[in-house]
C-alpha cells in the first residue's frame, strides 16, 4: 500500500560533489552540492543548483566557471564540512587539508584529492526558486591515472569508493549488479 507524501525532491541517491570556484587563491572556495547532473552528451553539458545566499553562487555568477570534483568515502568528512561551513568565515582548502591544483582551462582550482575533476563554463543561469541552476559546458576532464583501465581506457570510479547522498545521509555505492544493457544481452 502507498501513502500520500508531501511534494518534494525525492530523487535519491545523488552524487555528493565538491564544487570549486574562484580565480585566485584569495577567493578560492568549495561548496558541497548534491543537486548536480548531466544535461547533454553532445555537447557535453552538466549543471549544479545553488542557493543565492551561498558565497559560491556569487563567485560563479560573476566568473561563470566552476569545477565539479567527484567525492569518495575517504573524502566524506571534507564533503560534509564544506557543505555546512561558509567560505566567508573559513578557508575550506586549508581547514580540510585539501590541495588546490591548476585546471587545464578554467581558472577555478581542482581538488587534487578528488579522483575526477570536471571543468565547466556556465552558459546559462536559470532562477528557479530556492535554487538557481547553473547550466554549463564541460570543457575539460581530469582523471586519476591509476583509475584508468589499461586495457579498455575506461575510467573506473568504482575503484575509488564513490560517495552518494540520499535524503540527508552519505553512503558508499556497494556492489555492481549489472551493466548498461545486461537485461537484453544475448547469452553465449
């Protein structure tokens, strides 16, 4: 039996990512985001959604670029901490012992400890209500070399123990139960 539940954002789990922004060490910031995802494959596009009162909202609105840094179980504390503390009050890189690293294209820094960094340039900002959506082109991707399969060239994020967010809690992903198309794959 189902019960009626109030309308809300119940699409879980989501990736918990740390988004970096700023164009010099004096204004580098990290904000934790779960409202993120893919918009388009060709051209590659993604989005993040931020509340207007967040410091990162102002920085990204002005500079129109950011980096999505995927997180892992070992980054869980830093991921949570960077979501509850304000960059107006603390240097999140310093306090969480994270390493800012130069990106290939954007001025915003990468987080060196993240296994995958997605460099983004904003193409549009949609004002939606509690959050604004920053739609962006993916202009570069930086992957941890040890997570690249030598035979196939595929990125194996599962080997990094990725972090997921589900209704206020963080989780690891667990075991794989299939691959895309496994339900229709012909048996040999």
